[in-house]
C-alpha cells in the first residue's frame, strides 16, 4: 500500500541533499510506520530494535526542535501522556451491540435454522467464522485516515474516551495505509494481551513487589483503563478488528470476509484464524478445530463467533433487543471458575516433592468437575495468600492440571485458616525437609521408605512416553505397591498371572493383557529407558540427547561431569543429578535387573569426545555500543565459542563487554567486581 508521504520520503531519504526538517520528519514517520507494521501486525520484523530506536529518537528530537511538525499520527505519540483526571464520555454514533451466546451443538443448529427460516429460499448459508477474543470491545474512529478517537464499548451507547491509551498500542495504526481513506470509519474490535506478554508482565509486577493480574483479560482491562497512559505504554496490548460502525465516503464491502480483507489492506490488524464455512456442519467443524488448538493459541479465547457472511443477508435478519440475529457466539467451557477451599492437603510426588493441594467444593471448569487443584509449593500459597475457607478462582486450561489462581478478598470469612506445611510425610512418616534456597519441600524417606514415591516412580516408568506399558494404571500400581507385590520397576517383570488375577477388578483376561503389555515393553529404545529411570531433571528431551550422545547405557553410566556437560542443553545441575544417580549402587542394580529380565534396545556408537570450546561455561553481558561490532554479531561470536550471553549482570557473570555509553550494567559489574572488557579484550578472548 502506498503511503501518502512516500514521495517526500524518497526525496528526503539517505543520500538526498540537506532534507528539510519537514521532509525528514515525514520520511522518518513513514519508515517507522512501515517497520512497526511489519513487526506488530505481520510478525515479520524488518530491522533490529536498536535501529528502530535510533530512528524513533531522531524523530522525537526533530519534533521537539520544530513543534510545528507535531502530528497526531506520528509514532512518537505512542509513548503516553500526562495522567488524566478521569475519562471523558463518548457517545457511539452507531451503538455497539452485544452478541447472543450459545453453548451446545443444538444451540448452533437452532441458530442456523432461524437464519434459514428468515432468509427463505436458501438451503445452506455461508458464515464467516472467527475467534472470540477474551478482551475488551473497543471502537476506533478514523477521520480521513487518521485515528482521532478510541472509546470503550461501555454500555453500548456510551463508552469512555481512551484515545491516549490506545495510541500506545503498537499494532494499531495511527493512519490508515491508503491514498483515499473514507471520511469516517469506525473500526470495532477487541483489545487484549497475549499470554506470553501477560506472563512477562506478572513476572515484572512480582519483582517490583506489585500486585499480579489474575488473567490476561484483567491485565488488558487494567492497562487500558489507566488514567496514566505512560503505564499503558509499557503494557504490550494487542488489537484485532472484527466489526464496523459508521462508514462515510466509501462503499461498504459486500461481506464480512470482504470487510476484514479490506481492513488488512488498510493496515488494521485482523486475526488470520478465520474462515468462511457453509451451513451448520461447517460451523461445528470450525468450533471443533479451534477447540483442539485453543490451548496452543498465543492469546485467550472464550469461544468462536459466527456471522452470516453476506451483509445484505445480515440487514435482512436485523436485531432482537440489543443483539443482531445474524451473529452468535459459541462459547467454550469456561477455563476459570470460583469455588470454596474446604481444606489444604499435600501430595507426595515421585521425587518426594511435597505439593500443597487445595481440596475444593466440586466445580465444573474446563469441561470437567474439579475437586483438587495444585498450589505448587509453600511460597506460592503464601504469595497468593490462599487460606482454608477462602473462595478462590480455579483454572483448568487444556490438559494442564487445575490450579488455584487467586483468592477473592471480599469473600474471606473471619475464621479462614492458614496452611501449615507438615513436618513429616503423610505417607511414610519420614521428616519433610526443605533445603535452603529451594522452593520445594521433600519427603526424606526416598524410594525405599516412601510408598508414595514408589508409586509415583512406577507410574512414571510405565507411562506412555517411557516404557509404555498399556493397561497398567493408577489403581493397579496402587494395589501392587500396597500389597507389597512390587517395590522396584524390575519387580514388574517378575509378576505372574496368578498374582495379577487376584487383584481387585482383574480377571484372567485383563491380567494376561497386562503381562502381554509388559512383555512388549521390553523391546524399547535407549532414550525411553533413560527417561523411564526417572532421574531428577532428566525429561524426555534430555533423555533423547543423552541417548544420542552416549549410544550405550554403559557409556552413560561411566560418564564424568565434564563429559556430561558436553551434551547439548545439559548444564551443571543436570550433569550433577545424572552423575549422582549412577553413583548409587541401588540404581546400578536396578538397571542390571531390568536387563536381566530382558529389557533391551538397539545400541549405537557414542559420539566422539569433542574438545571443549574455549568459552565454555562463561557468561557474558553486552552493554553500550562497541566500536566495530554490532551487538548481535558479538553475541553470535561468543555463542559460537561456547559462551552464553545474558541480559543482566549478576554474581554469575564472567565478563561484561562494555562499549560507548554503557550505563547501569557497567556500574553493576564494577560493584560486583566482574571483569570488564572492551571490544579488543573480547576479540583477544575469542582468539585464545
Ligand atoms: O472476539 C470477540 N470478542 C468478538 C466480539 C467478535 N469476534 N465479534 C463480535 N461481533 C459483534 C457483533 C456481531 C455485534 C458485531 C463481538 C461483539 N459483537 C461484541 N463484543 C462485545 C460485545 C459485543
């Protein structure tokens, strides 16, 4: 799309002789808008952040020196302004309607039937299907292509003027990308926060000792309704368009899909997860597809929205009370619900980790009834201040285990009780210990004494991604351990038909199935076997790396810390954990027994021992501008030599490489006594 000021841009670009301030400002704005759009809307960055910042600062200075150049669509207007006393009221020229909700397939069939009845003579209706973002509805008014006002939906008739806040949202264009913009265009859509930005924001809030937000929606609402827009500017809000209000001076597109395509061409962000589908079956297929991918999306949605695609058909359908008859929101089961904490107990994991668990009044959330939710660890219970008797928000997203998100302060009873970490394991009675600097308290009984750890370890051993013993679930392992029929994974392969068939809910047939599954599991891979051992800190991908690197179990069992550290992604903590696992004679015996029982896998050649890289284990922090190297270049060279680059200086930092205008990081390095290098010093190290 051609920018109106692109002609001046070319004239005033690099190489042009002495551009006028106005020409230079126009060029800078066009450049910044182009790069900003590529980054925030297309997700395809075109220049490094540092270069963007440079152009930005130049424009800021230019506008300060020449106030007459100030313009409402300048990217410099995105940084926020002085706080407001209150938001002004805005009356929407065309009211912002609400949308009818449905929850079941039947609701969808009924919606489609009503639509067909009204439209008559149409067998199958074309629908535009899109996501239902969990954010805040907003109206963006563009006059002659320039963003002049942004208002919240409010009660649909009047909302609040949040223009200064909306200006800080990088993906929202301050000027439409077209040569002939409509005189008036009201773009409607949802402001929200990506899940990753939400997590980063909460981490920042936590570090600053400030209140954390319960979910991305609340974070988006809190950020948008800030009277101090400089705070909003730091909050990474996003926007997706899904509707239109007033339109003057342009032809209304013929369909909803065409409207959204037009928006895309104007530079207005539209989510790519949308489709035109046919009939109720098309709607249901869209719902199922998105439902399966819901947890993997970068943002929260609470359903999908269906709209009759043809705008003439929409007109014909009209409205009931305040919602259009042409649209329906098909909601997913809520991922959050409130319920009562009846008690807080603890659970003992396979490594002995003690997890506080809230016992809840049963609540339907994320599509299932939940009675237990994890509180992660003791510090989390304190931080979130969850007490017995509290009303809490419980979250179950996708297949993730349910967790307690927050308590509802207004609903805390006077007799709410604090959780106390027990001093001994509820399963085996061994002391519970919590090493200093660790977040996790553990049962000290170990595998030998603690049945909970044995059960957890056995369940892990037989799990699908480990030895994959089909049909050996919770209840069976529970009985086998409680009846002392097995203690270690090796005992599994000694089980006989008679012993198995005597267990509750086992018949000869199912007992034989378990034996067959055990037999089948003996033929495995080294990676699965390593993972099945349940070594602390060794997950599936680390197990794969270890298998690839060592090829044979004996090679791994004998590997030194140094050798282990050469494996991709293995650091000192994991190396230590692997080494101490194989230093324990009981573990060696277990492996021997399993091999004797017939567990086997194809061996491979170990990878050659590489010479350690020169900067192995060294952590670098880069700050300031280096004379000849860009920061990315320096980082790439350090990483290629085996070093790591970190963003902040700590006691663990090996070197700070400082260039011109190095600031607080240099000061911190000096304070901590970390070695400071200049570019030559770094080059010297790289040559060594
Ligand atoms: O994503 C959404 N939350 C969303 C909300 C959407 N994708 N489409 C919507 N369409 C409408 C109509 C049909 C009235 C134009 C909506 C909303 N309304 C809406 N959001 C809040 C109230 C109404």
